[in-house]
């Protein structure tokens, strides 16, 4: 099997996360299995809503440490019926389709083995029609290769997928990129926390205490 650049980057980030978290916390980065996260009702969601996830992996925890935010991953709702579907760029949510933009049922996106917290936010600076158009743009990227690269090097990971979709409707949307200076990943990257600090309405947060963490500067 060919090892892609994205896969090498993901493996390096996972290894780095294991060492970094051990150094930062002085303890094992492994977590016990998390209970299932309650999902928001489909009737509360709309296409174009942003879905945040706090992941269970070591690299997810490193992202939270680096960004200071509650969440490590983000996607965008593209459909609410007959089931809620989320477009997101990921390395390993689906082992059969690694390193690409996926269309995933919300129940799988928030599965116990992947998530300890989930939240849905609605960008208030977009109309319903604009949010729906952004969702269609993200959905059209399904299958495109994941690229964990710095700003200016054609990145395509979870936050840049959402950014690209939103900017089709609101070119002035400018979440803050963050400088990262760690082995393998120097440069400026865009974290989910930048979206949590945007002008959004929180539609659902589970568990409820995650909201105050997400909105903290």
C-alpha cells in the first residue's frame, strides 16, 4: 500500500502528540473509553451548521492543547433528512477511505470511540440560503485528498474545508490562523477554536459544559 504524504503527516502528528502530551501532563495520554455523546435532534439543525467534535485520540488532545479550545475537529452539516450528514476532511474516520473529505452520518461523526463532546453552531453572518450554498460547496469536495499543510501551501483539512465553503458566500470571513512551532509542523494553521470564536449561535452542546470552554478566548 502506498503511504501518502497526508498519512505520513498524520502518523508523525500522532507520534508527536503522544510525546508532547506525556511531557505536558506527566501522565499517559491514553483515555478510557468514553460514553456515547447525546446527539441534537435533526429538527434543530440546518444545512450549513458547523459541527464541532472533541476527539479521543492523542493528536486530538494535542490540537486542543495548542489552540486552547474545547474542540479538535469540525465539519459542516450538508443534509438533515432522512438523516443528518456531515462533510469533513479527516485522515482516519473511515479506514476504507483514508485521508480525504468524507460525507459521514452525524451518529458516526459523534460515535463514542471518536468523540467525548460535540457541539453545533450556526454562523449568524450568513443567511439560510448562504449556509445551504456553503454546505453544497463542501459536499462537492467529497473524495478530495486531505492535505495537512501550512497556510499558503494549499491545505485541505477540517477547518480549511469549512473556511473555503463559507468564503464562497462571505469572502470577508477571516478566522485567526495560529502559528505553530513544533517538529514537522512549523507554520500557521487554522484550528476549530477560531470558528468557535466567530459570530455564531450555539444550537446544541453536549456535554453542556463544553460551551463555556469553546467560547473562551
